[in-house]
């Protein structure tokens, strides 16, 4: 078996509340608090969870936009924290991002040919003619016409702008693309087209994705593996088909219960969660989900359960399954 393209081990990111310079730190926001996962070449990992669970912070750490408090992020066998100068530039070329709102990430003053061509000129020594050719090929790859390179972002629809953002991410021959809520701002019909496009590109180019979303349907459709995140922790990790057929953690079950059924006649299993999501500044002791869990036990508040493998490739952090160790 080949080595993972990306391997994350015990990754943490804690933000100080107060002033570090003055030594008046009142506490730490534990946005990401010890998560581990891998992404293989040509595969997709779906990262799902409620707003504020740490998904976007995780993406910023992988994009080297934030420095981790602790832990390791290895890309192609190298720890990215140790990368400097040319090696770091090469890493940024290979790892790209597509944001939720494409319009805010596309300069309104630049034509599309300039927006997509700029990363090519930054990372490669090529002529203007070669840049124009590459831009035309990328536009065709994402389902747009090459002559659209002369237009400005405001002349495109929301779905077309997201296609442009994907083309720009591919312009550097990226090996991993972080997709941060890439379809949540689009109409339902457009979402299906964009997800289909991403699958076609992956099959053709072998690119890997970290697909971040709160939409379980989109996550399940495109991902080979799903990781469920709650308050900075991974509570369940499994292959996509296995997780959809057999969700184990109470939080994962609640997410599925809150989503639309796959068929109108399907009976939904209601799981009602009490209370609000706790603060990452002062997370609950033990299992962070226990104040809202309908199956809470006394020991849940005493010690945090380990993320254990209960079946091949299926890991869960819950005392309900401790006997499967």
C-alpha cells in the first residue's frame, strides 16, 4: 500500500484569549484539539460538523495559513512546519483551496484570463502564449468556453464563478485541493453539477480533496472517507458507505436525523439534542458531547473516550462501544 498523500497526527491549534505580549492570557480557545486522519492520492476525505467545530481552522492549518500549536502535518512524507522558502512555495503550489464564496475570492478588477493565469506565471517560467493556451484548456476542463477569459467575474453566475475558482486551483497542477463549503452557497440544482464536475476532474487528473461541509448528502456522495468533528475533536471516522449505513456516535446519528430522508416514504429516526454547543474556550470535561447526549453515562463526564476501532476502518470515540476494543 502506498504512503498517504497527506497525514495529520494529533494536530492542535489553541488561540489565546487575552494578550500574549503582556502575559495576560485568560484562557485558550481549543479550536482543534488533537485530531488525526489521512488522505490518499486520488481520494476524498469529507470533514463534517456544525459551525464552530473547527473545520475551517483545520483547513487553515493544512494550507499553512496558521501554525499548529502541536502535532504533525505531513505532505508527501515531509512535515510542512519544517518547510521554508522554495520548499514552502512548492507546497503552496501543490495544495490549493476553493472557498465557499467564489465572488469574494476573485478580484473584480481582473479579467478571468489574468486571474487563472497569474498562479501559472508565479510558479512557472512560461510565455504569454503558453499561459493563454493553459487558461483556455482549464476553462474547457471546468465546462466553460476559452473565449470567456476576456470577461470579468461579475459577468458570470454563481455556479460559473465556482467553476472559475476550481480552474484557478487547478492552474498550478495541485495534488490536493481544500474545498471549504464549496457548494453551500449555490442552488440545489447547481450543487449537483459542481459535485459532478469535481468527481470528473478527480477521475481525470487524480487530484485529492479535503471536502469540508455541513451538508451530509454532498459529503456522502463525493467522499471515500468521512470524519465527523465536534468541538475540536473527531468523534467518528469511517469509509463513506459504512458511515452512512451504520453511524455509531450519537452526534453522527443526530446529524443524519436532522438531514432530509433519501426517500419520501422513509421513516426518520428522531434524535433530539438538548442545550447549545459548548464554548471551545471552556469545553466540558470528559466527552465534549456528553452535556447534549441522550445516552450519557456517569463516566462520560470523567474521562474523554479514546477514538477506537470497532470494525475495520471504522473508529468512534464513545463509551457505548468501549467493549468492542
